[in-house]
């Protein structure tokens, strides 16, 4: 199943890239209509949409990273571009002093609306995405984690030279973590669920830098 999901994401990204290349071939300015690059950055993540909001103070931020590839092409509307990306996103959360890391193959489709200035292009973007978890640091294997994730990101950034700086906040619509919990007013422990099933959704802030070739 993991190989099928990975293959699907690669094929989808490849199709989008080929469509971008076709669109650039019909443009009179190829250099500005299509670009390919790499990206990397930091990711600050935690859990939100908790089923027990009273225990939100037990969770703190987990710092991870992102790294992958990017393609971008212009739309026939002034200032608008579509930028599909495929990258590894190190997500997770922290409880007390324990870090729980979840690594996703992340595929967002960024719709950007920008202002083309002489040297800079500031932009806003909205980014629906799908993800599939490839790694987790939990001893419980995948029994308490939903490997499929989907949601939307909202952010902005700036283009300059061959670089692009992005800042984006992602909301997951899925139950990223879901398992029986006991809450005894002191700590969270796995158990028979006397406190009711616990679940939460990924929330993360990405700061990344893209380099276009």
C-alpha cells in the first residue's frame, strides 16, 4: 500500500509537471511561465481540534523539517500561478518531554496570487493538500495514527531572483491521531478509554525556501 500511495503521488506530480511544460511551450516567454526547483525548510507542528480541549496545555510544539521538489507555471490571469510541490514533511507533536514524529509524503497544490514588481513578487496563496505517512516514532506502530491526511494551507511569500520564501499554516481536516486515552488530571496514559476516545488533527507552520533552476 505504501508503494502504491508513493507511486500515485509521483505520477500525479509528474502529470502536473508535464501539463506545466505544455503550457509553457505555448507561451511567448518560457522563462517566466514555467519553473522547476527544490525546497527545504522548518516545520513547527502540534495537534489541534482536540476531542478533549481541556488537555490542550499538555501538548506543545514539535520542530521538524521539509525537503522536496517544486514546479511552478503561470496562469492566463495576470499575477496568478499554480505551484504543485512534492516533499517529505516531518510532522508531529510533543507531550511532556516526549517527541512523537510522523513523516509524511506531502503533496500541496499552491494557488498563488501575486503582484509582479520589477525585482520582487509578493504573493498570497491557498494550498489544498493530501499526505500519506511513511514514518512514525511511536511504539504502537500505526494502530493509533491515521496514515492518510488532507487539508488546506494558507500563507504568502515573496519571489526574488531564483528564490522564493514561503510562510504557510496548514489545517488538517482528518483525525491524524486517534486512540483510547485515560486522563487523570495529571497526565495522559494509554488505556481502556475510561476518559473516552482521544483524537486530534495536525496543525503546522511551514517556513521554507525554494530555489528555481
